[in-house]
C-alpha cells in the first residue's frame, strides 16, 4: 500500500511538514457481498447527495437496506422524511420503512443547508407524493427495534447530522455491541465547508458528534478529505440519460441543479457526491483508502466549533495515551466512483 508519509525525515527542499499525513491501512469497516449482503440502516437528511446515497443503499446487491431514518439538516426534518419516502418509492423500495428523527441538534443553533439543496431539500425536483407514511415510532425507536431484532450486528450509515445516532447510543447503550460499524459522512482532518473549521454534518450538531466519536463503536469517517475527490461533472449526464429508468432521469435533474449552484459559487459545474462515498464504502472493498486517526470534536462555541481534529502522529498519541478511534477516508478512484454511480442507477426503475 502506498505510504503517504514515510517518516519524520525532512527533505530540506520540502521543509518540515506540519500536516501529518498517515499511512493507508486495511479497512475496519465491514464489507457486504452479494453472497452475504450487509444489514444496513441509513440515517439521512435528503438532500441532493443523500438521494444518490439512498439509491446505492437500495440498488447494490452487497447491501440489505433495513430502514431509512430522517434527521433535520439539509432541510427541515419533515421535508427530509417526505423526501426519503418519495425517493424509496421512486427506487421501487417502498417496502423499506422510514421513520422521522430529530428536528435539530442536541444543543446549539439550528443549522440548515437549504442554500445548497433548496428549501425542500431536492432542488427544484418534485417527486410524486409517497403512498406510504413514516413509521409512527420515530427514528431512534425504529433503529433500536431493528438492531435488537437483527440476527447479526447492523451497520449504520449516518449521512446527515449525528443527532439520531447520539440519541440511539444514549437511549439504548446495550445495543452498541450490535452496531457493527458507523460509516458516517462527516468531518474533515483538513478544512471544513460550513466554516473554515467544520464540515456541515458535524457543524450542525457537534455535541452529538462528540458523543459518537467517544462511544467506542467502530467508525469510518468519510470526510471532505476523500469526498472532495468524489465529484462528477456534466459528462455524467449523457451516461444517465442512456439508462431506461425514471430514477436515472431524477438523478440527472438533481445533479444539474447542483452543477448550476456550484457554478454560481465559482466552484465550476461539478458536484462532490459526499454521502454516496459512505454507502459505497460498505459495498466496494477497495474504492476508498483509509488511515487511522484519533478524532476529537470541538463542541465549544468558538470559531472552531464543529471541527473534527484528527491526530495520526504516533509520537503524540503514545505520549498522551490516545488510541486511534476511526478509519478516515483519504483516497478514492474518481473514475471508478463515477462508473459505480452509473452502475447503481442502471439497477433502478
Ligand atoms: O458536508 C456534506 C454533507 O452535508 C452531506 O451529507 C450533505 O448532504 C450535507 O448534509
Ligand atoms: Ca446528507
């Protein structure tokens, strides 16, 4: 495996690195296979990229999607719940239960990303109303019931703020051992997006994120470090247009909306499909390269609020008695990622 940073030997031309890259290592996350699909719950704030991540959770034969739970984030939670129901209906997966979760963070201000995703969460796209209604028990109770009832531990892919996950951990501590892995989209060991310090999902509820990273549950942090390399541009549109299903047409609509928004911010007509990376990591063995970090969350109210501080320097970790608590995504094959997106939608109606 390519070692990103060999040692403290300093090349006088390069100078002394202050950003400690860590070597890529074998993944901790479980891997679904066609022979043994991975039981999975997606906790989401749909959301443009969430919509594509949920598509993969439905379509990939390596995954067994048990439920989609909603959390307020990209849009108000009732929009996110309705979007989850309508997306599953579009994907031919109305049998997958949906339940509504937290409106906002455990503490602190309510953060939304409607400037990115539109007021309703899916840009200008309006999907047919869902025939089904959400399960009245609510997100945390539904997750707990499914995890408890599962004959094997269940993986959870949180791809929005971590409020529901923190509530699950605090309300049902005995179920932590039946959560096989948290493959979360969030954070960054580099810069943020909501602020220079913080990525949106963590920024929206840093207290919840702190509870999650201190929980001891096996975690992969799919942060901006890897998702900013998981982008597509307009070249994906003809590939989706060539597919027969309505789902692919909707994906093209969502992507086009995002391309236009990002162009308006001077970022070019492309979209990083953050959440899709987290779900694909559980189905594709060697798409994402990971390294081990000790991640701690700044839950204070200063300018670094919501920052996921990543330490991989063995000297400091040993000195302070800290053990890495997460795989952090660092590398991805972008061309293959785009191919997997098209392959996913080729499987959907
Ligand atoms: O920062 C990206 C994350 O924030 C993604 O989950 C996106 O859907 C938004 O929720
Ligand atoms: Ca999301």
